[in-house]
C-alpha cells in the first residue's frame, strides 16, 4: 500500500529583483513510499529535498503535478493529524523546557493536557531526555534539541514521519543515536520519509531511496541495486579525508588508489 504518492511534481521560484528570474527547484519529481518502510531522500545541498518537504507539508504549493498522503490531498485536515514533521532547521521556543514544549505541542494537536503530560514524560524517557526536562531548550546541545524535535513529531502518535535532514550538524555519536531511534520506530510500524546528504546514514536505515540532483530524480529503488548498477559507476579524485571515509568507500565497492600527488583516486 502506497502511503505517499508524488506524480510529476514541479516547483518554480521567482528570484532576483524585481522577481524577474525563474528557478526550477523541482523538475517532474515522481515517487511513491509504501506503508511501514524507511524511505531515504538523498542528494546534495540545493538538490530540492527541502522544497519537496515544504510542498508535502502544504507550506508551499506546487507549480504543477500532484501529491497525496494516505490517499488524501495535501490540504486534508484528517491526513495532517496522522503525520509528524521535523524541519531541517527547526525554531523551537527556547525559553521553554523540553517537557513544557512537548506538552504545548500536544495541546496544539488537540490532545488533553493530562494526555499531553503523560505522553511528554514517556517520550522524554524514551529519548534519554528525562534528566533534561527542567532545563531550557537554549541550554541543550544540538543533539539533545534534535531528539526533542523527534519527540515533538511523535507527540500525537502519527502514522508517518517526515524528517528533513534529521542528522544535520550532529557529531558521529549524535548521528548514531538518531539512527537508532529511527530504526526502532520502523520496528513499531511507522512509515518514515527522511532526507540526508550522508550516504552511510541512508545505507544503514533505508529500505529504498530516491536520489535527487537539481530538482530531478536521477536514481530510485533499493540502494544496493543502485550502487551496483552501471549508471552508478564513477571516478573521483579526493584529498584531505580520513581513513574512516576511505574505508567507507571500500565497503561500498570502490577501489581506492594513491596518486603521485598524494591524493586518492576512488573508482566504482
């Protein structure tokens, strides 16, 4: 069963002054996401990932094309009550504590105050934030704030989670914690649609992926199939990266050779 359906989605922006130039952020994007899967949306910065999220959340309208979530149009109130969203750069009320903020989110979702308090306590404990419930958000680390963001997306127990770059700006430990949380949510039957520009994070979690470049879908399917396809063959010269990153390339099937200039040639 497809719970997210995107068909030939296009989004243009008018830029410059006086808005005399058109930039196409999405160019005929089509994909679907099935119930219960973790779907990775992969691409470099500026590829159109955040624009896709903004369209799906109803924050901007598509120039053309259609999208449906849970079989409903993007402006359907019943559908919106069944999804959770963590934007790439969330702006929370940092004068609140995590507990206060989560209760506030619960009230916005039309939960009772008693249910909001109980749900907030459960999520704070689950995400390792119980001891931080009395500190203001402004005093928490980036990783802790990101966990609060995941908790607020789950306050009303949604069926689908939309997570835009949930590991952005986190150190390896923080990325691992968020990755483990996403995997545990998949075990509960949640459908998760998340974006990233970090291949190893996507590889560790996703059932299928779509790769976006300049607004166009260039690859689509299981990541293992994409990485072994002829269309994925490439060669790059890299320098200034550590042994861990080189080992990641080797695990992905790339051959890595030293060059006379001290760089590395990666091919695969």
